[in-house]
C-alpha cells in the first residue's frame, strides 16, 4: 500500500480521544516508573546473581519507556502537574503490593508473569484500536517498548522455571501471583478500561513499608561470602602482570556493589526531577555492565569467580547514610577521582600495552568512557542533593572517602 506511507486503516475512527489517550498513557507511565523503584528497592536484597543483572537492565529499559511516555503525555495537552500524579488508588495498591515480594521467585513472578505480560497485551490492543494516523507517535513508542517487554518476559519465564525446579523457596508464590492479579483486575487492568469492582480491594502485605536491607545479599548456595575487602582469584599466577590483570577483572566483576548503592539512592531519594531518576537508572545499568565485563573476562580465561568472596563494601559501608552522601561518595569521590592520569586511562593502557589482552582492553576502553559520564552526573546532581556548591561537595566526598577506607582497613585487620 503506497498511500498514507503504508499506514493501514486510515479511515477508521479510533478508540482514543486526546483526553482518553492521555489518561491511559498516564497509567502506562505510572507502572513503568514504579517498576523502576521496585527493581531498585529489591536489587540489593535479591540473592540470585542473574536476577540482579536482569533487574538492572530492565530497570533502565523501564526508565527509557517512562521517558518516552512522559514526552508523549506532554504532547497530549497534559500539564507537568498531571504527569506526576498517581492515576488510580487501585493501581497504586498493585505497585505497593508488588514491592512486598518476599523472595527472588515471588518478585520474578510478579514482574514477569503478571505485570509485564499484561503490559504487552494492553499495548498491542492499544496499537490495534487507536486511530492509525493521528496516534502514530504513540504507536511507535508502544512498539519499541513491546520489543523490550517481550525479551524481558521471555527471560523472566525461563528464570521462573529454573527457580521452581530448584525448589529453594517455600510455598506462597501462587498466592502472591493470585493476589497481584486480583489487584490488577480491581484496577480495571493496565489501562483501566475493563470493568471495575465497586468495592475497593484491601491491603494485604503493604500494611508495612518496604525497607532496604542494611547489607546487600548474595546467594549463599552458589556464591562466596560477602566481604568488605578486595580479593582476587584463587591461586593467582606468579607473573605480576597476569596477576594484576586478573585482579582488575575481579574488581570489574565486583562493581555490582556500586550498582546496589545507586539502587538504594534511586529508591530512597524522593522528590527529585524525573531527569534525576532517568540519569541514575543509566548509571546503575552501566555499573552492572561493568560487573559483566569482569564476569565475561574471568569466564573467558577459565576462572571460576562465583564461589570466591564477594566484595560488597560500596553498598554495605554506605547503606546507613543519606542518599545524597552516598551518591557524592561514588560519583565525586570515586568516579571523578578516577579521571586522573593514574586512574581509568592507566587501567586501559595497562590492558593494551602491558597485559596485551584485547578483550579487557576493549572493556576498559568503555569503562573509562562510562566513568567520564558518571563524573559528569555527579557534578550535575550532587550540589542539589547536598544543597551546596560543587567545591563543598568535593570536601564532603573527601571526608567520606577517608571514612570509607578506614572501615575497609579495619576489615582487613579483623581477619
């Protein structure tokens, strides 16, 4: 079809007026935005390494979806005040109950067997029913989100099978799934267009608030114990260059703890502009990607890393601090500090010129580029978080670093 640039059914009247479209897209935005908070809140608390990785990746993809939906709402005669509003108490209850998942299996079922399949179904329905010319911007956004959602759900369904076969978690996941589905039905579905019950649902687990863990969690069945001290591989080689290379791989693999710290900041820091959460979602996913750099490099060399002690200092030492202090410590103290000649550039040149390791050279090349971005994010947001100028923030970072290293040194002496 050459007419209408190939757009089908151009003469059909669509289901959505501008007002109705804005109302349902507001619900889509609300769900994706809350999935970011839920994933951030659970990232330090969940055991399974692969689940942690997926939560970080999908959290960022939800942030991208949220950003697109927010922009679309602003194009539909929607004020910023309306965009930030919770659209439906029943939908709010659904999100408040989802975050109360008790273990890895419940959270995986809630996200990948209830919420995200419902999003896919609703978005496909929206695309089919909206006027194909007038709502092309929404159609394009939803199509791109569906691609991510379908990949996420496929991964999540496989993870659910693995967890169920392992039979690690006690019974209760079926009840959790049933409860979430009942709350979704009470909300009239994702878009709120299905028939609703006249009686509002009652709270179940969300009578209590969800709290971040004081210490981050690693799977006790498959992973080594958490530690505040850096460790390398077991039986490191005598060659100092190779030993240093392997230590660098381990340091990358252990950057999950930095991602967990950022997750805590996203979860705890309230009332910031949307751009703050979008930036930190990317920062978080970058840190998990860095952990995957180390994982891939170690596995490519044939080293078993999972049963080794797992460094968790970034999160564990800073967990009790204010979110602004935590982000200052990481983005200004650590990452801006890594911009010196002996920092990220030196790591890259070591891998390229001394270790002559092509894979780690490429990993460090991108690690360096990412850290430049992160230092810029620190300079962008920490003055607002601390309430002072950047020079004052750098003094805070200096003091926090000294405190941090004192605690790390103490952990060494206590061994």
